[in-house]
C-alpha cells in the first residue's frame, strides 16, 4: 500500500502534470491505517470530555472547600501559625495547593497515568509518574505561596480596581516563568545535555543563525523516560533562549523531519509569539478577574468569608476562572491555533521541507485526530489538524518546489 501511495505522489509531482495539493494531501492521509486512525480518533475525542470533567472536578473541589468550611479553616490555621499577613497568606497558599493536589489525584491518576498507558503513549512506571507529579506539586506549592500574597495585597490596596492590577501581577509572574523555565523548571523533570556533534546539530544551528535566533547550543532531553511523543521547543527570553528537542524526535524522525519541526519552533521565537501571547492574556485574564470579582461579591460574608480581601475566598476565584476558561475554550484554542499556523508557514519557508513536515504531521496522529470536522477543529484544536497541516505543506510545495519551481 505504501509503495503505491509513494508512486502516486511521484506521479503527482511529475513536471508533466500540475501539482495538486489536495490530491497530495489525500495520498498522505491514505498511508494511515484504519485501525491507527480509529485509535487516535478515540484518544483525541476522549480529550474533549476530559476538558469538561477537569473543569467540573475543579469547580466541585472548590465548592467543597468553601461550603464545607475547609477554606476558612485553612485561613485561620495560617493566621495562627504566622503573625504577619503575608506569611499567613503564603501558608494558606501551601494548604490550598496540597488540598487541590490530594482531592484531584483520582482524576489526575486516571488522565495522566492510566489513560496514557491504555493508549500506549506512556513509558513511565507508577513510581516514576508519581515522582514527577510530586515535583510538579512542589513547584505549584512554591508558586502559589509567592503569588497569592501579592494578589491579595493588590485586593486590599485597590478594592474596586484590583481585577486590573491583579492581571498585571499574573502577567508579570507569567513573564518570569518564561524566563526561568528553561534554566530552572524544565531540568526538574528531565536531564538536558548538548546534542552530540554532527550534521543535524550544525544544520539546526545554521537555521537558527539564518533567522537571528540567539542560541549557540542545541540541547537534547530524555523525554522518552516519560512518553512516546515527539517534542521540541525554542524557549526563553532575555539571554535564556535555548533550542531543545527530545530524544523521541531524534529516534523516531528523519533528519529532514527534525529540521521541519525545528523550523516551526523557531517561527514561534522569531515572530515573538510569547509577547503576543502575553498581550492576549492581558485581556483574557482581566475579563476573568472581572468575572471572578462579580462571583466573589455574591459569596462574600457567606461560608466564613469575611470580605473580598479574605484569602478564604480564593477557591471562589479559582472556580470562577475555571468556569470562565471552560466557556472560553473555542476562543483560547483559536488564538493558540492561529499562532501555530503562523509558525507552520514560517517553518516551511525556513526549512523548505514540505514533505518532511507532512510526514511529521502523520506521526503526530498517534495522539491527534487527523481529520476533524470544521466546527470540531474550531472548538477543540489548539493546533491545526493533521489534514490542515499537510495541506498547508502541499500548498507551499505547489507554489515553491513542484514542477521545477
């Protein structure tokens, strides 16, 4: 079957015939067996329901903490253990992060361990998975203990406009996370080392130099200890920029496919998608804070919450944001998907390997549905679908390489 598809592709690109991007796309899609397609469709469509269940579960846990009086007790315990307001709120943040972790563990275990093994996507033992989960908990505890006192200081000082200033605080912490993540956070989960000298390393650095990506090394990380997925990224700001690719990408992909992927990732960096993302997030988070402020106003002085500046009301803010982002799923996915499409086109222009980009899209179909309906892609996809990406590559090929162009 694969031989005849390749033969058909060669026939399509023959100079004697006009290259048809749609026909080439269909030919690529036919190389995926019905069984493999059914499996990836099942996995990805199950994720639609998980968006809902995660939101409802998070809201349910928050309601339990508020209605059951647990949040007020955690606030009181923090005040008892620490005399000053800031450390007492930080202690509440620690208690809240621990409570959310423990109460959400059943869904977390099913979603990220059982289900990943059911679809043969995980390489982790239970102990290895739990170890990574506990590291993530530690990061969450530290981050919450730092961020919450700042947010509640803003609420006390700017009682009416705190939702605007709170947005600035969150964006500031997001920017810091982008800067420190390559240096301090990612190495908590994986070992990073310089990619061994060789042609692929030099080609990646050549792509970086050609478009002004300020990275002088290529790092490989041992993601295969956790997953079978392929991955790469160009991350960091203000001198922390690094090019990283996981060992799965090197093992599962050809050199041309690796370069096609890295061209895409460099597109995110060169086009400043991090800054664009932060600009979008200002409006998204500001609206979320405005909504949570409205919800909080209807719960204040109930269930042991003394006022908007009482940290015991934080689960209300969390639940409001969870509901808000659930409703906003189509919009946030569209914003992200738009950037991904821009990076796809940038990568095609940079790496000039459309067929390699198409075959990578097929390899991603192990866990991404290849051919969704238009509304399905609009609502649930934060990346272009496999069909969309392959057609984009074939359209680029028709205009740039096919027929001797």
